C-alpha cells in the first residue's frame, strides 16, 4: 500500500510548451527519485567454432539481441549471446543444434566444438526517495539480497518532469562512475556497484538545468499554449500576463482547466481569481475546488494548497466576440490535454458570458441530453456522470453517477451542469453547461476504427495477431485479437495515440504509433514478401515434384515444385532461413538464404545425374519392355527397356544403388557425373528365353490346330443332322 501511495504521489509531469508557468518561491514543489536495483548471476554463452560452415543465431527471448548469420572460413570464431533458460546441444551428422527451451537457438553446419554457459536474470526491486533541496539520500543496508548473484546495477531516474539533472552520486564519501546515454541529459543515472561493498549511504546531488526534461509520463498537449502537472504545496502563482502578450487582441482570455487529485483525501484547494469571468456567476473571488473546474481568466491567478496535492492545469486561448460569446480558433474536435474531450468552448451554449452581471430568475425548464460519437452516431450505451450545482452558493443540487443518455433534466437558470463520461477507463467527454437550450447533443471523443493489415504488395495479411494499447501509449485500452482475414473493426474507441504491434507466427512484424483522430480506414503495412523458388539440375532442367522446406526458429514453410520446377510462398517475413530440398527421400540441397526486399527470387541447382542401362544380348527383342529396378535404402523405382535395349533413370542423386534386371543384380555408385551401366545377359538366360519363346510358339501352334479340328468336327456333325 505504501508503494502504491508513493507511486501516485510521484507521477510528476510538465507539459512541454512555449511559455512555462512561473511558480512563486513560497510554493514547495515535491520531487521524487525512483531507484531500481537489478541483480544478475553472470556467465556467458560462448560458441567456439573451427572449420568451414555456417552459423545462424536466433532471437528467441527478450534477453537475446539479434538474429544473424555467420559464414565461416578456416579459423576460429567466438560468439557471445545472452539467453535465459535451459540449453541443450544436439549433434546430427555434420550439424550442431543448440536448443533453448525446446526451440532451435543456434544452428551450425560444419566441423567444430560448442561450449555453453548461461547468464540468468535473477531479481529486480525498486523504491522511491524524496528530493530535499538539491539532494536525495538513501541506504541499501536494510535490503536483503540473495547470495547467488555476481553483479548489481542501480538505475536512478526522476518520477515526473523537472528542470533538475543528476550531477553525481556519492557512496560512503566516494564519487561513483555514472554510465547513461548522453541524450538523456542527466535525467537518468546507471551505476554498476561492487558486490562486496554496495552497503552504505548514497547521496544523489542534483543541479538546475536550462532544459526542462520531459518525464516518462509526458502528455502531448497538441496546440495547447501551456500546461503544468505536479505535486504542489503552498501558494502557486499562475502567470498569464506573458502568455496573453503573445496574442495581442483587445478581447483575449484563457480557458483554464484545473483538475485536483487530493492527497490526502480531505485536502482542499482554493483558487484565488480576482479577474475570473465566472466571478460574476460565483459571486466571489475565492472559491474551493474539490475535483475539477473550468475557469475563464484574463489575468494572473493563484492556487492556494494547504496539503501536498497533485494538480493538473492546462489552458487554451479564447476570444470574446461582440455578442459576448467566448470562442477558440482551434478546430471543433480540439482535445483539451489528456482528457480527450471535444472542445467545450466552441458551442454557443457552453459559455454565454458578457461583461455585465447576470440576473437569474428561478424559472425551471427541461433539458434533454443526447450523446453521439465523432461520426454523429447516437450513443446509447455510454455511461455518463452528471452533477448539477447551484452557481450562486456552489452547492450540489443533484447527481447521476452512472447513467445512460438520452436523459431529461429539470434545471433552473442558476444551475451549472457538469457532464463527464468514461469509455474503457478513458475520459471521452467533459462538459460544463450553462444556460443551455432545451435540447443538446454532447459529442464524445469516440471513433470507429477500421484497420487493415497489408503486405508490401498491398495484399491483406491473414492470420495475424493485432495488439493495441493506449491511448497516448499509456492508457488502459487494450485490444489483443487474432484477425483471420487481416482486418479489424472496433466501434466506440477513444481517440488518441495507440501503440500497435502486428505479429505473425510469433514474430513482431511492425511496432508503431497509430494516431486515431477521426472515423475512417487505417492501413498498416508490414514487411512480408512473396518469394519464388526455382529448382534445376546441373543441366538446367527443371525438377518437378521436389519437396522444398524453408524454416527458422519461428517459421516453417513447405511445398512441392510444379511442372515448371517452381514453388511460390506468400507473405514470408524477412530474415535468415534454412532451406532444404528433398528428392527421392534424400536431402539433396541445404543452405541458408536471406529474405530481404529485392531478393525474393531464388534459384537452386541440385547435384542430380542420369543413370543409363544398356542390356547386351543377341536376342534384344526378347527383353524389350521388361522392367529394370533401382533400389536404395530410401527408394525403389523402375523403368522399362526400350526397343534398342536401353533403360534410363533421370535425376538420380549421388549414392550407392542396387540394379536388378531379370534376376540379375548389380551394384552401382553415382558420384559427380552421369553413369552408363552395361548388363550382359548370360548364355543360360538367353537359352531359357529362347526355349521359353519356342515352347510358347509350339504350345500356341498345337493349341490352334486342336481348335481347328474341333471346329471341323462340330461342323461335320451339324451337316449330318441337317440331312
């Protein structure tokens, strides 16, 4: 509970702007540092390979940092990679595979040795310390660390935005070395501590910087002139004079949105606004803000804070028209701060103010409230909260905590109506209504999203996982869905910036920011390619019916070449792949290929040869049409002897085979060229064929004579019967 409270207190933000808010010296700004401690048990994954071959290293976990292919010549290569988890080494013929958590992490084809250790991430802890003046102190003495670690990293950063930077860190009187990206301008310090002497007192010294550094929680304000967000105590002077001077008009005002997060819950905030236009309604210059308020100013004002309280302030320039209507020059759906509300200062019924004091007559009327999204489609499922307050004594008249529109209200001219709405825990509507007409449609900052995922050839990508989070990359709206056809439709999604990730087969194809500002079609292109693989033999003949496998640790693709010797694979992510060609149940080709843009047509040449058999015999016609069998451990195929005594086997991979013909067997070895094998028929086989041939002839002749005699006798008997 303590950590949660400190986290809430420590969300300090400054919205980057053209002119900063000036805070008087009597206001105390509370600043916190976040300390993260990371422990490691350290070793390394080292691969030492000698010989000739290829190495592919895969990115399997968040701990791994790259995917690469290393082609080796004679020599020794050292490779260092970090993984978390179990490692298994498997040897297969001339291939060494390293498996991480059951998946292939490293493939080496060649001759070499592999030694493996693992670096294990063991623990993370964090805590917060306050900044007093320009110094923050803390100690690690009371933190019990496990014994089995080798290295301590400590990361020091600011919670919120500040104009201070980290100058140096002192540990037990000694200044420590700080390592961090210089682009962070001192907003982050990374220190590697000694395992044996990490205990003791740490002092973080800060200095002021001319640059206001944004924190990790920075909110984009769009065209808003200025804004402030942070923890304050005392009296804060909000200076509008210098801002108004940038807009030299006679009737210039500012709409100031003030939101209070009370810490503790019973804290109160007084707004001292002697020149507020709403003072003619509120009838007093000092009023209490309990949660949120919109005030219209033309001069400076003050915020008087008794207890440390987290506040948010934002402003936009307004102009007062001749008929007493406050307007802004920004578009209708202008977003106020992080609130994502349609600008409540554009409608005539929002702030109908003039320079004279209003006289209210307690005459009630009915107000019908509707809700619509940015496409003006009615919203009947949006939960809204409505509070009706009396403008004279600032008391709550009625409240509707959770209600759906449309809603019919009975109001008086003295009533101010506050309407807010949340969608997916994101505020999409924030209105203050004064002197309204009888019927109002409130516009919610909700849109309809139609998303298409397309490859570089503008084809829809099927079976992709779409992950979105936001808005503004930090909100609670989360979409995680599997799209079978590459499209996604979401109704009533809050407008804003979303972080979108598109994954296919576990691979993150793209991670980007999607700005949803209005309803419409949004297209995200992902790097997927259509590849064509052609398979030839050494003579340039196309090989049809070959099995082609293309895979790495994430993707497994396969297909069979057509009659043109080609295979096409669609929507293949870029990367390094291991390709294999299987022909006649043998792997006849294997190598690594790189799939990148511009390299999607791949031609493979296989070491396949022709095996020709010549049958030697004086009676060659006797063997015409007989089958010749070619047998190995993996196949058994056959072909027939032609009229010239030849039989041909095409596209034979290297290896040892057994030829079998007419009871004759012969061993054949195919190496690196075409092979001609002669089979001589022994005399005894020829004699058997001759005898078998003549015996068949004699049997056929005798059979024909017997048939003719029988037919003659039958005919003779038939003639006697007729007579």
